């Protein structure tokens, strides 16, 4: 089958990403599903839902293999199952209602308790006054009600008196305002019961329980045995899973019975996990259920599955797929390949060598043969037929006869302020969908002065600027030096040299007149900003996903007034790069806000890169936007940023192509409807 593997990718050790899949887990699951003969496309779901929808519509999978946890809110684990339902896409795992219910520990406990499953007494706490008159027996444990992966659980989460509980609850409500679960702490051990619906019919899919043990040094000094966030993350190598659990036969049978009741009561499908607590008295208590359990290598589900004959990750994940396929009535036999979509690749080919001194920059924006080859391979890897469309004047005659369904556009055009819009305008005329922004956005983005006017009108800061057509113009009143001068309508840092920063009027006029003669166009002059410089990549249509910012770090070689010059770009002279950039939360949010606002104000689509710089007061200012960013693997800023965000080159190309394929399908539906009505 064609399977879309939806997941959240863990890029850091931050607590908010604790439930996400690591790159190693994503690779393991992808490889295992492919080893089973499926065509698998990993799909990272961070960012706007519109982007995920476009990718899913482009992929048109037979089944979605879902491990996506979602990013925020009490409904987050349910969001993607609900989306798949809305798109009529079969998917693995429980539906949206079950995912929402099981993320809510309080509601889960209420429901299983009604079915006779024993659980510690608890109280749901949304505000400090909810602790008034509490009748629980101490010690108690307080934890976030809507979190998994032991988030918010530490050695200090177990308290022995009401004053300590109040202090703990106050701190936790500040971090997790949606609510806490305070329950009587069961002194004893954690028992985990995995669930694999199709694996063991005689037990209703309930597998043999597992238990945890830890290296002595990892738990030294702890009064209570508790699988907290520190043990799950920092000391994960000190954690060992015992299967079968080190418990009596009677305790094992009771754990499986309780779990069977709970899984059925809560409606869990395909795969899941229940956490129990075994008291020192031998009594078992339900703690919580996870409808999206970890599938990382070493997870208890793999060890327990071996006891029912599923020896490999392929066997376990294959069982999950089979369970979902049976539920939706899908056939596991290989289907006929879909007709290939003919994707035209429109480009300008660089035939001259670009040097960092700016003396040979005529074709600097064009793509090398190596980049064109990489793009063709990436597009073809998604199952499409690639058609070469070099953007020469002959394209006007070639394109109508090419038979392409959609065009992947990286063509820079040949001349004038409208050049980047030339190929998209031709495609608009012919009614051929294409990737990237439309002619208006491309023209605006190339004209730096017009772009700044639009962005400023939208409420974002830009440096003061004016345009010099000859270099002899009168300077505006109040124009302060230093300033930076650059060609009005060029990309790839063309025309930006070390001499582009001018500290007085005489120097400015000299550089301006020389540059006007070299580039045959007006020059943009703007106030030099002394602060940090960032570039931000965006993917998507109306509500783009903002990737982590990259900072251009200026070294001592960059001088006292550093800039990201042509030499910096092509020879890394005077600069280094850091991605993700080290920013405080406030600056990170502001960079994202401004980048997204610029993308929207200029009417960008599918992909863009926004350059930002801080002024002397640390405010984020717009420098320029590139709605047609370079896609040279390992070199272009867009590709480097994407890779740091866990998006490999093939996936990046697929992300950019997906919205255009969605527009193609919409166009086909409209034409089909028109044909039926005529």
C-alpha cells in the first residue's frame, strides 16, 4: 500500500518535544514499513494544518500510519485523527474521540472506574481553590492532567502534606494551566501493559505486562520509586524493561484482565498502552492509558510482542497496519501504480563560474547543473515524470507542446524587474499550475523598495530608504550615515560588496554611480542596521510553517560594519552560520511574527525566505524577501535551514510541490464539473 507516515519530529531535548518521535524512531518505522513492501512517505506535521492537507492530497495515500502527538491544547492528540476522518483517509490507531478522552487522565479514570477498574482516589484541580477540603490520603502525587511522557513529573511530585501540595500545585498550574490531577500515591512499582489489537485474539490484544528497573546510581537517594521525566530522558540508558514483568502469575492475570476492560471501555484501537501501579500489598491500580504509545526501539511493546511470536519491529508494525486495514476494508495486495504526473522543471542554467569578488555575477542566481540534477531526482522520487524546461526565449513555443500537468518553477528569468515573474505569467496564461508565488508577489519581492513600502504599510519596521537612479540625486533630509547601497532588483547578494557600506556622502555617490553603470538599474540606499541578522524560511500557502531562524554570525574578518555580502554568500568570507539561532523566547516569537507577516503582506505562496536584521534598539526590521529562494542542496540557506529542521532535500522538494499538486487537482475537479454541466 501507499502509506503516509504522519509524525512530529523531535529536534531538541526541550520538554515540549518530549512526546515527539526522534529522527532514529522515524527512520526505524519508515524502514520497517518499507521492508514490508509498502510505499512509505514520512510526513512531519508541524506547522499549519493547511500544509499537512496539501501534502496528504498530493500523496493520496491508501492508509495513514499515525504517531503524531499534535503540538498544543487538550485536543492535540485528537486533531490529526479528526483531520484524517474529515479527509476520508483510513488511519492507524484510535479515532479522535478516543485520543481526546485518553489524553484527559481525569475523564479516563472516571470511565474505567465505572467499569469496575480500581484506580487511586484523585481530584481534578483547575485552580488553587480546588484543593480546599481535599480528603485524599497523603502521600499524593500531582501531575499535569493533559500531558504524557512524564512531562511535569519529578522526584518532587510526591508530597506528604497539604502545604507542600499547595506549593507544588501553584508551580504546576503556572506551567500547565489546563489542569492537574492530584491522586493518592501508590507506594510500589510501575507495571505497563501493551496492547496490539490483532496480535493476541485470545486476550483481546492485551500483551504480557512489563515492569521497569533502574541502575542503582540513577535512583540513589529517592524515597519513592517513580518513573519520572528525568529517568525517562536524562537517565534513559539506566532504565531497563523486564518482560514478563517481575510479578506473580495472579498479579499478571489481574493486570491483563483490568487492562482488557479498560481498553474496551475506552475504545482503544490497533495499538495502545496502559500504566498500572502495583502496591506493596499486591493490589493493582489503573493510572493512565496512552492511545499513541511510543514505538521507539526498545519500547515495551516490542518485547511483549515477542511472546506472541512477533519477533521484529516489522512484525509488530505490520500487525498495526493489518488491524487498521481490516477495520477499513482495505486490501493488502499491491495496487496498480497511479498514472505518473508530468512535472515540468522550469529553470535557468548557470554556465559561467561565479566568484566571490562580484566580478562574475551575471548568472549568480541561476542554478548549476548539479542543482538541476538534484531537483529532478527529488521530484522523480515522488513518483512523477520530470520534463526539462529551460527558461530560454524558446520556452514560449516549447511549453504549450510539452504536455506537462504542473511546473516546479525555479526559473529566475532573463532581464528586468519583472524577470522572476516571466515564467509564472506564461504559466498563468496557459492555465498550468506551478509551484511558488504568483507574478505579482515575485515582482514585488524582486523590487526591494516596493517590497519595503508594502511591508511598512502592513505595520512592520523597515530601515529608512530611498532610491538613487543616477547617483547624483539630492539626499533626503534626515538621512543618517552609515548607509548600505545595493541594486534595487537583484538577488543572491549581487552588487553587495564590502564597499557597499558608506559612511559619508562622497563615498555613497562614488559607489552609486559605479553600481548604476555596472547593473543598469536604480540603487536602493537604506540606513545601516547594526544589530544581529537572521534569515527565516517559510513553507506553505496562506498559513505557512515558519522554520527555525538561522543567524548570520559575523566574524572579526567582517570588519566594524559587517554585512552579508556577495563574497560572504559564495565564499563564506567573514561569516559563520548558526541554525537554529540562539534567541530568547521573545525574540524568537517576534522573528516568527514578522516573517509570517511579511510572507502574507507580499502575497507569497508555497515557499519563501525572509531576511531580517535588528536595529540599534534590538527591534526586528525587514530587509528583503525572496519568494524564489535557491534550492542548491547543502548550500542554499533554504536547504540548510530545512535540514536543521529535520526536512531532508527530497522531503523539502515534496513540500514545495504539494500545494501545486493540490491546485492541479482542484483545477481538474473544476474542469470535470464544468464538463458535466455543459
